[in-house]
C-alpha cells in the first residue's frame, strides 16, 4: 500500500508509527489532534502551509519496508 495525499492522517500514523516523526519534522501538529481521523494529508499540509510533495516523499520513505535481509529499527 502506498501513502497518498487523500489518506487520513490518523490512519497513516497508526499503520506506520515511524511516520509520526515526519509529521512533527514538517511542523504538522497532527499527533493527538482530534481532526486526525477526518483530516487528509493534503488538508493538513494546506492548513499548516507545508509542502505536500515533500511531506509525501518523507512519509513514503519511512513507511517503506526494510530491504530483504536488513532489520528495521
């Protein structure tokens, strides 16, 4: 599954906990926000004036599974 701009922020953080640090690094105050289940990544970026392409690239990078034979962590 690939992370898309229309994915709910809360769903992304629950499925890939490592993405939490990406939201924080981009100054998206989504962690613990009550709108998380309803707000998409695109909406969050627009609300916080963050670059959607940059945020998506970082989210996808940390959500990618580790290469075969390499342990994540």
